[in-house]
C-alpha cells in the first residue's frame, strides 16, 4: 500500500492545483452522451429522445453534483426524488388515471439509463419504487389503486419490495413469513432481509405465506409503516448503494387488513415474478447508465493524461480496450432495449430475454466500469473521482433482483425443457 | 395586456461539445455533432411560459428557422409549455448563410402576420455570438426594445425591464408591442415533464418558407475563413522587474 500512499500524496498535490477545473471537469459536462458511437439516443423516436433529454438534464443538474456526498454521508435524497417525481419519474409505467406517466418499458429503460449517469444508487431505488407502484396498479383492485398509487407516483410516499428473507434468497418460493387469516386481518410473522428503503419508506409490498408450501401458497400484502408489529433491523453498511438505506423488515404479530391483499390468495409469487421481469430490465438499465458514464470518463482521461511523452489515447492497447468497452456497452444496450420491447408486447420470449438482458448487461457493464477505473490508474482508486463509485454501485446489480446464476437457471430451463 | 407572444428559438451545437473546425477552414463540423436549443432561447421560452401561467399573455408561439431538425428544437419548446410552433424551412447553402439580418426579417414578418404583442428572443446564440437579431427585429418593426433583460415586470401596457449592462443594472420602461432579449439571470428554465412531452406531440407546428412571408434571405456577408483560436504558447521567465518591463515594451503591450 506504500505506492498508493505515494500516489495519494501526488494526486492530492495535483488535485489541489487544478482542483477547480479538473474535478469539476471530471463530473459535470462529461455525461452528455457526446462520443458518437455510444450515443444512447441512436435508434430512439423523437419523443423518446425528449424523455431521455429531460432525464439526462435532471441527472446532470440535480444528481451528479451530489452523488459523492450522498454516498459518503449515506443520505436518502428525498427532496431530489420528489423533484424527479414531479417530472413524472415516480410511476413511469403506471397508468395515468392513478397518477402515473403511462409510458412503455422501453421509454422506462431509456429514462433509468439516463438518470443513472447522475447517481446509480438513487436511480436504482427510484426503479424499485416504480416496480412496487406498478404491482399495485396492475394487480390491485380499483380501491387499492386509488388508495396507494397517486401518493406513490408523486413520491408523497415511498415504497419497498419485500421478497427476500434471511433463509430464502434465490430459493424465493421457500419463504417462511406467514400470514394467518384472523377475521378481517392477516397476522404476519417473520422477517425480510436486505430491503431497499426499509425503515425509511411508507408502503411495503410483502410476499408472505397464506397457504401451503411452495409458490402456490404465497400471497401479496401491502403493509403500511406505523402498523403495530412492524419494525426494522439496523441499517446495513454496504459497499455501494449508499444513498438508499437497507434494513431487515420484521413482522411480529403484525395485523394487516385483508383489503390490503393484492389479488387472490396464492397469486403472490406469480405477481412477484412478473414485477421482477420489469425490475430486471430496470436494474440492467441502471448498469447501462453507469457504464456509459464510465466510458465517457475513461475516454476523457485518456485524452488528457500523458505518460511516456504522449497522451494515453495514443496507446494502442488502451485504444483497443476502449473500443471493446464501447462495443460491449452498445451490445448490452441493444439486448436490454429488445427485452423491454418484448415485455411491453407480451411476447413469448419476454421472460427469457429479460433474464438474458439482466445477466449480460450487469456483467458486461461491471467489467466496463472496472476497466474504466483501471484506465484512470491510481486516480481511479480515489473517491475524488466518480468512476470508483460507479464500480461499487453497480457491483450489486449482478446479485439482486435474481442473481446472475438464477438468470442462467431461467434461461437453461427454457432451453432444456421438453415441451 | 393580453394576446400573443412570439419566441424565437435556435438549434445550435450543444454547449458541452468540443468544437472542431473543418479541414478546409470553411466552417465548423456539424455533422453527427450533438445539437440542442440555445441556452438563452430556453430562458426566453421559460419567460414566455411563465407570463402565460400568470395570465399576462394568452398564447406562446415558438418560431425556428432552419432545416428539418429545427422541429426537434420547436418540440422541446412545446414540451416546456409553448402552445404552437412555426417552422420556417431554410436548408442547404441558404441555411449556412442565414444570419441575424435574415432571421430578424422573418421574425418581423411573422410578428405582423401573427399579430404578436411581444417578441422574446435569447440575447445571443452561442454559436455565432452575434447579439443582433433582437435589436434588428425591433428596428425593422419600429418597436421599442429591452435587451439583456434580467427582470421583466408588466406595468399596465408598458414593460419595466431591468437590463444587465457593463456598468451594472439599468432599468427602462418601454411601450408594447416590444422586443425583449433574455439574459442569463432572467429565470431558470424548467425541465419538461413526461406528461408535457407527450402533450407536445399533439401541438401543431406550421411549416412555412421564407418566400411565403415575402422575405428575401440572401446574405450580405461572405464568410472567408474559420480558424481555431491560437494555441496558448508557453510563457517566458524573467529575472528582474526591469527585464519584465523591457519585454512587455518589446511585445508592444505597454
């Protein structure tokens, strides 16, 4: 670590001399999608380009300047997210009659990709919030939709998605939280783990066991904060995603009214999986945004940093490396957008495509961000430079919303099942 | 004062792009380069939309002169709250030579045609930095002008304009109809919201040619050459103050 110490001293000198323009330069203007072949506007309709522009502008003005602070101080940026909600980002694919924006899955992917360039962690939370709002909009009855969706779309209230438990992650259908019917209430007992927003959010979409073993015994209940018997674990300390709190959600004889059940008993698991299809596209889109920003940062660094008498951009290895990064980024983007279109159109290949897109994009984009960090040399390791935060923030995308191993299970099952 | 406001918007190379000069020094590279609405035009649109929200004016009509892509810029303004657009189609060589004189003739003709009570423009475009269109438009229409506006207040049918000038701030009161040009601190342009972007799709954009307005857009200027700014050269170290003074005299600086 001695070399890092020396580098740190040199870097500190360097940054103090050119602190104003170098760091500012590093953050503010570079994510505007300028380098041509990776421009995320290619292939979009004029209207989608407008959505993308708003999202990029919002990310550059409202998120990029605070991304590092939110990460270091673990701030949940409620006001910024509410500003985003005023633009329509609170319920992007929720229907307009309950306050949503009524856009397509592809529009949504484009928006989250652009927002992610400003802060991955916050955008990822916004996408989880959107997924919950969509589940209530799609599977709830009119009374439930009117009760919950308008507040969620405006982010007057925030939502969390509760499926994972300490004993059931990939094997989600083996969840143990029970919901026993008693009169007009379900009594919930059990706990959920790793819940994004847990403790700070108002509405919890909870998958719990009302029936027997396996997926068919699972139902979906909406639990509101303040319900007696609902409590939270300690805030987890994470490598990234620090602008959203993560806590265990604990139910101890927590009584939830039957009118808070979405759909019928036994439909909960299927709802959860349908929610996750979209969730996977959203998370993959967040990875795309991080990779895009990282490619921009790496490109700009190569054009500025000199070693051996010339800029790094003259080095063939780095040129080729950058080309590979750009190619994988565009390939990932195309797969994610195709999956979004397939889901929107309810195509038979939608589920596998969503899994493939999540698998491919999260893996490749993590590598892209990691390579971009490497290109920055010692500077890439400093928290003054944004690239390390992109790496840390998107690492978890390969794990949650279905691990990339589970994605392989889904895809291989599709290939190997005799039909 | 009620009625119609005309807002001119220009599609320019995005402010964050690094400009490159074509190898033949004829102009800058625009092909494949990211373009967006001139930032001062955004401020002009925002001011007009705010006036409509305060019910000071009834309709905001957005105008842009240029090729097909100018419609993207008009759509952005519609998404911010303008009511309808007018695209004056100018393409090819005509577009390359389109300057403030031609645009101001078009704006003046449209102001008469649309019976506008107010024209709001950005103070200048960030590509040519001319800072002439507003002033020329006012002269052609013989209307008063409030340029470099950082604050606008309606007072009956007059407008009080606080102008940013070199010496500080100057306040003038002008009659309407008038031409205003927007400066940086006039307002902070809003983000378009997703619902407004979708509503903008349904708003109308009329297509016109300069000939339809009986405007002659031939240029009176010929661009001879475009060059990059000179590269910054290395400095020279001097030992004494006398040496410094001698060097400065030599360079003709003092």
